[in-house]
C-alpha cells in the first residue's frame, strides 16, 4: 500500500525552552524566517504525502489552527488535527493517530526536527517493502543526547536511549515509518521511569521482530528542543537560504 499519510507530533510542554514556551507552543517558535512546524510540513508535502495529522496539546493548541487553517496555503491536500491531553510521551501521542491511519502505513516526524535532505527517497524506499518499520539515522558528535542505533547492512540491531557510552555515533532522528502494527505495540507498552510511553520501546519491538530497517540522512539535521539546538537549526536554515539566493 502506497505511503500517503503523515503525522506531525507537536505536543509536549517544551520546558527546556521556557520562558519562551510560557507564551506559545514550542513548535510555533521561529526557526530563521518561519514557524518551526512548517519545516516538517514542507518535507511531507514535497515527498507526496497527501494527508497530514497534526497532534498537539496544551493551552496554545488553537494557535496551530490560526497559522495553518485547512492546510491549503501550505500545499496540504487534507489536514487533520487532534489534541493530546497531558504529556504521556511520543508513543502515547502516536496512538491518537490510529483512526487517521485506518490501517495504512504512516511517516511520523517530530515537530522539532529540521533537516535539509528530501524526504521523498525515503518514502520510496519504505514503499518498496511497504511493511514493518524504518527509522532515519544521522551521524552526530554528541550521540549521548539521543537514542543511539547499532546497525548492520540491512537491519537495526538495537537502540539505546541516551547512553553514557554510545556504541556508535548514529543518532535516531525524529523521523519514523510504521505499518499498522505500531498501534498494537503501543497498546501493550508500559510507562517508563518518567511515566511515559517511549518511542524507543516501540522501535525495539520492531527490532525484536526483525522488522526494523534504517536509512541515513544526508545533509544537515538538527533538533530544536533546546536553546542551543534551536539556535543551530536557525543558523543552518539561514546559511541554506543565503546559499540558494547566490545561485
């Protein structure tokens, strides 16, 4: 089944970016010249994703509607919204997409992920198999900040969340591809020590099944969940924009 649906997770409290997030949702903060959430939207639209579900929460959820409306101005054919109460983790937010998915595979992007590469080749790569899961990885210098993947040529062998001594420099970015079984997995998860349903546990379940593939992001990538990474993302976007204008 051709991949045509995408989910952008834009909830959470954004506490690491306080006091900015006391007046707006983290994913509405500017990254250079546009709100953060518009970057994953652009990647999905350019890759041919036809329907997008935005998962958000908190007291500023209505601001997304004011910005995005029905999505037409951003090239989205069909834009849906859903609201996450509380902050039960990425996997819990994903569970809200079950009705939207309606048995189809999905690409999920965390709303604070900014990257230069096109998403289209990865959509095509996932479509070539059309089942199981796939994650996008990126070589980083500070791997202990992220989930870290150990891989072989085709499969992911394991993922360790924020290891003190990473076995590789391959960070798990916030871009995931899942088939319909992801919801079965989430429903069986137990909360972690921080009382959340962890996306790493979802990924490790697919790994145990031998159903987790991987691909490496080219170009640059940054999360934007801390002041330093938000600044870095802004600088990377700015340099890319200016380089494009010089051509």
